[in-house]
């Protein structure tokens, strides 16, 4: 009976095909269609079948012949070596001090009922610590910088062993500038607006005080930019939504305006800070405290505009007329637009679908009217990406060229996913915005001898007798009426009207004005004192109401001699009559004030029937304010001069490319406030690792990298990798200090020469740390920087292999188990490796 040869490789067709399918996303991520209908999958199946035939023949070759074959290609058999496995240590307590584990320490697997414990001996000494990696970032600087924050998971819930893509590996420097560059898609884009007048908007929307609105417009064409954003204001509990409503009476470029409510109850001052520092901000922005912000919702706005502005057509390949689609829908899904193109025929090769928008002069792309999108169509339940060469965008026109094979006819069947940050500077014309407060006209009145004893007069409780302590007491000299309103100090310096309806009463009956029995004085509050309202005639220093009225026409009876109610309208120019007017706090209300004071009073009259004396009351029946020639106007337009603007493109998963653009006093400035120690402007390539705490002092720190394969680098390559630690230096500066790597035999526990680990293959980064570095506020960072000669760019570096795992506190250990009868073939055990 012949001896059955061992199976050197027991993989079959299905195993080989499954293994190849798993490798496709790693080596060709743009290959997404893995169905049997794909031509590429047909080739994969063909080679899997041919490989199975080869393995069938290989498994029938005896061991001796197989060894001869290996000799033919230069492979030699080597003496037996112990199996080597990585061993990861952990400290039992989080706050425990570092422990030095010597070389040749013995470790064992756990003994079970079925298998004895296997002893291993460590090959190197190692410093075991509790520091963990928090963040890994790959940076490629230069003309087209790109930064990638590499995601990872914990292997087997061990926080010292990181797995990338579940152990399938990630090529750190496979960085697409479109996806990872400064202009790539940013999920959180904000527009911040600051002005000190925002502090005056702490008003309850349903309270007694009236509310107004805020207009946010471009300075160049007065187009409202409010519709692009979802608006918020800061409170002690966080950011709260601002109410927004449409202004149907105002439109620009065919688009209605949005008005922000100025009822912002609980608004608080906050500093505008990013990265914990204000050094990159203009002083005007850094010192601003009162902010509101809008979160960009571009796709929401674009979808709403498409309902009126979009035309969808299609054309076949015979050059016929374009045919319009009338049944279509669009909906936003975050940064994705989804279309339902109903009644669209099958789009064959050479056919086109066109989407044409109306140009509203709101460019949002870096190099075009629209930002960059990745287009796809639905094929069954799978979204099929449309190649870029079949998408043509010119201004507001998007043309998609077929074929769109098997495009679904039901439901939403076309999708556009934005891959670029919206150019807020384009939407807002370089952040040059005009803020205008449609402010309610508010007035408040107090009466009393001085500000400390003054009592408030409610607006809805007329008539008032502000100069009397009681109805039975005649008006008292030095009694004052305080009239407060921000309207007196409106920023447009428009003239302000004050309409007073008044009369003189005795025992409830109106009387003629007793011009010889009283005098009034009208003053306003300046910064340091009360000043008489200025006119050339100085009539407000001492006057009666009759002095301010026009004389009657010839032959007419003066109203002064009649016992009737009278209205008097006074007009004040803030530039002349109220020069130096300044806000002043009275009765807990800070605003600008007029003061009507009784400086002479003998207001007593005689009842003709009883011959008794009674007080003559100066009664006010109404007091109304006006502006722009309109008395009783409920609102007025208050410009907010010199607002501060800031555009924030915040990337939570890639903070290095978080960008802030500010505008103050007409100047724009740009900054990247996070992790400024990462060089993105100069030509370089580096890997950055952030730890949750500084690495402790130790004789041998080791970080193991497990790579899938290796990269070929010539032995004479001038490119080297330098490993450095970020340290704090004088005056708040930071700098990089090179770590002292093991380079000689005396530093190595096994007596072998060490080279700096260069990420081209699996290996260990090992170094001593004789002293603890001073960690900067940005944390403890370790980086591997590729030193490039002047003639070499980062793009010319060889592609590095995918990294599957990074292991801390890990050392290789050799198995102490000996098997003296082991054969090369392993007696049928598959996947043996020489």
C-alpha cells in the first residue's frame, strides 16, 4: 500500500477566491463592484481556478523533491529555530510606576486540561509603563498638504495593542489631498458674528418687552446670508437655537430674506478661542465677548433652492433635442443630495443627464460655483459610483454621461455626496457682512425728585401727573420726568420726534395754560452731567409749552387760552441738540435719557363757585416717540458698525487642518490653531503619535510595528527616518528633540547592531529615556520624520507597507518547547512557512 503524501496546502477554489476578495479593498479600494457580473471578478475566479490546479499538483510532490526545487531557486535549509511570539506586559494599577523587565524573563501560557503550559523566554529587556497612544496622525507637507488622523481599535480589548482596520492594515501615507487636504469635506463649518450690542438682546420672546430682528447681509449687494446657516447663541447651558422667520417683503436676487430674532434670553459673553490660545487671532477678535454663530447647512439650502431653480433634462446619443423631466424630487441628507428622477429612460452609453441651476451669485466651491461632489446612482440596493471622467461641471451646469446600467426606477436613484468644504468666503464675499438691527422702539419713564427716588410710570397707565406727589398737592418744584430710549442715540443719527399730549386740570376739569405760574427745563444726560438741550435760542433752559408752540394765525384764538388737550411735537437732532449724549443707568435700566424738570411752580387755581384754591395738575395723556418723520413707529433700523466675523472649519477627526478665517477692521487673516508643531507648509513626511501621558524614564522603551509585507528601499538611499519627542521650551515655545536610539552592540540586550526603524517593514522602535522631558500644553508627542534631500519630494518616497498593529510594552519571546521529530511537511499540517 503506497504512503499518502502530505498536503502542503489544503486551500481549494472557494478558499482562494474568498482570500482574494478580502485583499481587493486593501490594494484597490476604488474597486467596489465585487459581484459576479464584474469583468475583474471574472479574472479573479479564473486565477483562483488555475491556482487550485497548481496546488493539486504541488500536494502530490514528495518532500525530498520539494526541497530540491527550493535549492534550485537559491533557498537553503537552516537549522531549527525556536518559535517566537510577542508578549505584551501590563501594570496592575493605572498609577503604578514603570517597571524594568530584564532580558531572559520566563513567561508561560496558561495550563489547561488538554494542554500543558508552554514556557517562553524574553529576548530583550523592556520598560513597562502605563502610557497609552491617544492619536496617530500621518502628515505630508508641501504645496498640497494632507493630514490624516488614522483610526484604530484595541486588539482583544488590550489598550497597549492597537489594530488598524481590524488587523487588515492601513497604509499611513496613502493620503489623498482631495480627501485629507485643507479644502476637503469638513463636517462642522461655522460663521461667528460678534458685536457688543448683542448683550442688549437678553430679552424673553414672550415677555413684556418688544423684540426685534437682525439682518445679516453681504455688504456688496445686500444679499442675506442667513438662509445658509442654522443660528445659535451661547448660554450657561450651551448653544441655543435662534428663532428665524421669513421676511416676505424683502428679497434679493429672487431669494427671500431670513430675519434672526433678537430675543436671546440668557445670552452670555464667551471668548473666541481655538486650541486654548488667542495668539493667532487679531486683537479685535480675541477681545470680543458677545457672539452668535451659524452652522452651515449648505445642502439644506441648495435643496430648497433647487425646487425653484433646477431644470433636469436628458438627451440620447443621436443628437436630438433635450427632453425635460418634470417629475423629480430632491432631498438633503447631511452633506448628501438625493434625487428621485422619475420617468427617466435607461441611460445608455453616450446618453446624458443634465442638471442646470439658476446662477444666484452665491459661489460655494473652491474653483467653481458648486463645491465638488462624488456622484453615484442606485443599482438595485447598491449605490454605484459614477467615474469622474463621466461628470462634467461648468458653472451651474452638471452633465452626467451614461451608461447608468440597471439604474433603479423606483425611489431616490441619484446621489451627490460633497467631498469638499464649502467656501464660506465665496458665499459671504470675503466675510464682508453688514449687520442691521431692526430694533423695537422702547421708551421708559420715571418720575421723582432725583434718580434714587424716581418711580417708574407704566406706559399703559396714562394719564400721568409726574410733577405731583399726590392729587391734593400742587406740582412741586424740582420734580422731574425722566424719558429713556435708545432711539435718542440711534446710530444713523436720524432726528427723533417726541410727541406729548398734555393738559392742565383742576378738579378734573381742563383749564387754560397758566403760563405765568410755571417753568420747565429740558435736559439730556451726557457722560459727566445733565446738559440743557441745545438750540440757538436756548428756549429749553426755561419754557412753557406755549413758548414752544407756533403762534395762532391772525384772527384765530390761541389754544393756550382754551381748556383743551393739546399735542406738542418736539424734534431733536442727535448731532446738534443732543451732542455728547451718553448711556446712563437709572432705575436699573441703562439707556439714553431726556429729563423734563419743573423749575418754577405756583400752580394753584381758584374755584369760581366755591372760591376755594385747588392744585392745577400738569397732566400727560400720552407720550410717543418717532423717527424718520413717523410718530409711533414700532421699529427703527440700527446698523451695527464694525462687526467681527470668523469662519471656523472644524475637523474633530483631523484637528491639524481645522481652519479659522477672521475679519476685523476690514482685514482678513487665516490660521490653523491646532497642533501647530506639525509642519504642513514645508516639504516633509512624518508620522505623529500622541500619548495620554509622558513616557517615564526607562532603559529601553519599545514600540513594535507589525506590517503586511515590506517596501524596497535601496541600501544607499539618502532618505532616513529621525525619531523625535516634542518638548516645552522657553517663552511658551515648543521644539523637537531627537531620541537616542540604540545603535551599538553595548546598548542592545542581545548584542546586535540596531538601525533606526524606518516603517518599511515590521520592526521595533527602541530607545532609552534617561530623563523625563518637559511636556508642552499640547501633550506628549513622538514623531518619525523622513529626512528628505533637497532633490527628493515626499511624493517620490516609496509606498510603505500597510501597518496592521502597533504594540506597546511588547517584547519578542522564544518558545522553550523542543520537538525533536518534527518533519518539514508537518505531517499534513497546512500553511507551513519556511
